[in-house]
C-alpha cells in the first residue's frame, strides 16, 4: 500500500476525543418549604426586630 | 404538657409527620426551615390535605388540639436537642391562632421554662421589640422565639 494511503487510513482510524457528559443533579434548596407563606411572614417580622443577645 | 403525644416520624432532616386521630384521621406535618437571621429556624406546622397540598391555616377541629400541640412540643424538644444552638421562631397563621398559642404557653410556661428560654416579639409593622416572655403579663404578641437552655 502506498505510504500516503496508509497515513490516510490511520487518520481515519484515529479516535475522536471523547465527549464528557456532565450530569447536573437538581437539589432541593435548604430553604425549600411546605409553608412558604409562613417563612416569608417570619422573615418579614424578624427583619423589623432587634434580636436579644444570645440569639 | 402532660398529654401523651402521638408517635411521630422524621421523613426528612427538617421534616416530621404524625397522624391526629380524633373525629377523623388527619396527617400533620412539622417543619423547621432556616430563616434569614443566623441560627434562627421557622417552625411550620399544618395539615396534609387529600390532594397532597399542605394547609397551615386549617382549623381541623378534630377534638385533640392539646394532644396535637403536645406532639409538636415533643418534636420541638427532639429537634432542639439535636441542634442546641438554634433558636426557633413561631407564630400563628392568624392573629387569633397566635392568641391561642399565647394562652397555651401561659398555661404550660412553668413546665416549658425548665428547658427553654422564651421570648415574645411585640410591636407594630414598623418596629418590633423582643422581650422575655412573662406568663403574668398579658400582651399581644406577633411571634415567639424559643431557645434551649444549654
């Protein structure tokens, strides 16, 4: 086989770089809640409240 | 509280469930969710409805209110024993509900005070104040903060 043809054949056989698949798992946020209204109310009250020392 | 609590189950790190057995069987959920203030968590409490949603304003009228609240207190004790540095915030879903909780706390305060420091939040929409809860003084509270005595 002529050298030029051999090289072409080798190039064809060369592996393509593998693709990396990144799987992103969805995570439940620590602040996820069954009672979002209550949490919003709590944050609203606390935002206007000076907490005592020790808390 | 001297009531025997319902058996409860921890279904997630911050979530507990139990079943109220009165006129009917109602599944209840208790949840502790971190708030914006450091080391403060909200105590959320409500009913699991037949469609799978939750209702924290339900007036289930199941005839076992004190036993249900005793169970919530037991869960609170357990959770704060696991996380002694946290402070638990709670309030009623309505003014009437918060008044009801105030009356119950006043009744059982001497028992409660052995394990917890209790603060009441009073004030208006603009500016609130935190004061040590006093069972002898009748005030209108917006919410409560509870911290385990270490």
